[in-house]
C-alpha cells in the first residue's frame, strides 16, 4: 500500500492556524509523525486557510524539504494556475494531485508532470460531474491512462482516483467504486495505481474510523494499492497491511506488521 499522508491540510484547524500564523511547528510535527508512522508520501493542501495559495504551498513544501530532501510530496490543489507555478519550484519527488478526465486540461497537467518528472493523480470526473455508474468511471479511467501515457508517463507514475463518496449520502457508490477498480486494474500491464481519498467514505458519518478500516480492507482485493489517509491511525494502517497480506502481497510471518513498517 502506497500511503499518502493526509494530515498537512488547511482543512484541519491546527494546520490552518499554522498557515495563518506562518508557524512551521505543526507542519514539521505532522511531517515527522506521518513519516514515522509509515507514510510513503505527504499530501500538502492549503485548503481554506488563505487565498495566497502559491505562497502557502511553497512555504509548506519548503518546511518538508528541510526535514527530508527526497520524500515525495503530493501537491494538492484544484487550480491550474497554482499548480503550474508551484510544481517547478518544489525540488525532489512530487505527485500532482490532481486533474480531471477532461482531455484538454488533462493533457496540460500530464505534460507538466512529464516535464518535471512527477507522478499524477487523475480523478474520474469530467464536465458531466462525478459518475454514478461503473462503466462511466472505467471510461474516464481509461481516458486518464491514455492521455497520461501519450504524454510520456509510465503506468507506475499514474494514479487513478475513482472518487469515493460518503456512504451516508451515497450508499450505492462505495460498491460501485470497488467494481470500477476491478476493471481498471486490467487496463494495462503493469496497471496504473489506484488511489482514494479514503476518509471521504466516512465523511459526516458515525464510526468513521471503523468505516475507513473496513472499506480499505474490502477495496484492496479490488485493486486499491494507494490511499490518501491517516498513517497515524495505527489500526487503519494495520488493516491495510493485513489486507495486502491476505492478498499474498507479502509473505506471512508472526511479525508481518513490524516487518512491513521496517521496510518503509
């Protein structure tokens, strides 16, 4: 499981306040905690903290780079103008998070990723909105893969996000997402990565942690191999690791969880 830590996000009160105050403390703390917990990359999102998106993203990335020069950073922003300015200025491994399945803008994002040796997250959404059926999700995923590969990106640098919606308001969608992932993993050999913003499945629901843990264990057999999630949730991490063990992605030993984390 390629774990992208979700916690450096201006949607969280402590991170929002850190951005407002230009206080590096919380950014440093969450960088260190998430890496120690087993994250493979860190998502960085300004959220609603400030309208100065470029400056804030560069500031946050600079703090992370002060801790690790080569730890992957997922630059998370919905605006092309922001992304094309920030990406070239952030050194080291990067993931562009994210673009949609509209071929024109998608090609621009993929070109940016290819030029700066980034990976890219493509969302199965276009001008029609978020699809509610499996076939449309798969169609959009195929579009993302095709355009990205035409830009020179290999499947290992392409992450397809089939957009999980909250189970309490869209109860049919968690299953539809898993069915779409089952088909998307057959698009190429090797297949593209499949990623989800995991906590969205439980947004606004009770028992959020339990829902997240259960869903990741169910989604791994369907092709999920990456998630934007909280690596500091020990039980969530253990559920993901165990799901991959059951799928024979690692060899069993009594200390398989410790062995997995030691290899990070």
